[in-house]
């Protein structure tokens, strides 16, 4: 299994987390945070699954997923969320960015 497959799998799982996080982490009452998390999480999931087909700096799927990771770093500062949600979002967003940068820089 290539490194990009592992990276994209982890990023896809993080996308799934962000889709279900509003209900598990308890911020589903904030409709803006809920729908932002679900939609951007779904975009991250789809882009990371689609990214299995390529790597390198020209892989637009990884760029979309990387931008989703950046959004999840910023997310807790846009919406008022509890401390555990804030750190979860920042850490998983940073992991998403890091893994996408690794995949982008990988050679096929």
C-alpha cells in the first residue's frame, strides 16, 4: 500500500469525523457550525477518496482536502464551540493539512 493511500484513508476518516462531530461533540444546536462541519467534512471525505487516483502538486483533489483542513483549523474561531471541540478541530485540521502536504509532495 502506497503512502498516499494511507494518507488519503486517514484524511477520509477525519472527514467522516467532521460529518458526525456535531452530534457526538454536542454542537448540533448551532446550525451554522453544524452545517459547516457536515458540508466541509463531506467535501473533505469525497476529495480524499477521489485523491486515490493521483498525487503530486497537480492533484487538485488533495488541494481541496488541504483547504478543508485549513478551514477546520479556523472553524473554532468562527463559531463559538467548547474547548474540547476547539482542540479536536485544530488538531485534526492540522493533521489533514500535514497529510495532504505529504501526499502533494509525493512522487508516483
